[in-house]
C-alpha cells in the first residue's frame, strides 16, 4: 500500500525581518535533512520561500497562501533569526506529527527575553487574562520530551500541516499588540494558535528539537541559559 508520505512536499517558510540573516543561519538551514524518516532513500520535495521587509503577519499569510496555491502539504517555519542546531529537526517534527496525529508541531528556542517561549493562558486574582510560562520541570527529560498541554509558542521553529490553513478562515496570522489587556492575543503567532485551537487543533511541542536566537550561543533547554556571548 502506498503511504500518504509519498505525495508530501515541504515549503520552508522564512518571514525575514528588517535585518538579513547571519551566516550561521544559512549554514544551519543548508545542513537540514529532508529525507523521509520512513523511507530514508526518498527525499521530500522542498522549497524555500523568503518574504522580505514585510510585517510578520503579512509575510506568514503570504507564505501559507503560497503553500495552498502550489499544493504543498507541509510548511516548515524557520524564522530568519532562529538557528537550528540539529540537522534532523524537520525529520523529528515530522515523526512527531505522524505518530501523534497532531497537525501543529513545534520545537523550542529561547525567546529574546531568555525564556523558552512556551505558554498557557491563565487568569490572575482579578480575573484578567495572563500568560503563564510553561513549567518545564513537568517535562520528562528521560522520555520523549513531548508537551501535549501547552497552548502558545512562537512560530520560529514549527511544522504545520497545510490542511490547517485550508480549514481556517483568512487571515491565518494577524499581528496584535494589546499585550496589557489581552496578552494571549499578542503577536501573529498567538493569533494563529488561538484561532486553530478554537477550531479543535491542538499544539504539540517537542522539547528535544531545539534552536536559539542568533544572540544566544548555547543553552539548557529545560530552564537555564548555559552561555550568552
């Protein structure tokens, strides 16, 4: 029986901010492996789409739309300032997706505030919506390292099945900035994940697929920055 993976293809989505990527970013992406983990001799057809000098929500919407128009099955989001140290990151996220049935799977990378960037929506004592950093001590570091109950994460290292975009109304991303009154809506990443969750899609986070922003040299993925230049 022919597996569905034989018809899958990947669009590597890169919303580029005003600053061009550093050489280390190009090196990490160039070394990424796109062989099918179920059939290592088969490489997924893959292309890179870079949208420059556009607001992040518009850039992501354009890339997602390109994936739909060109009948691509997966979007592998890699922000232009996120370095992926593991050349097998895509394959690991793909395996997570296929083994669990989740259609939105993310790795982790340190935010610019030196946090892992994994959040849940909560309420404070006054009933206001707040973002609560995910308790990384709950993660089984000796097991598969998967988080099933996180609600929000940055989209800088994420694999999304294009069927999610087809199922949601446009726009998929909308940059919102009212962090004080509605922090769970902050940024285009949260907008997409909130919209997808309302439609029944859950987020899976693989803490063993790691990246970092270009300004951080190395880190402990479970809560401590190991080295900052």
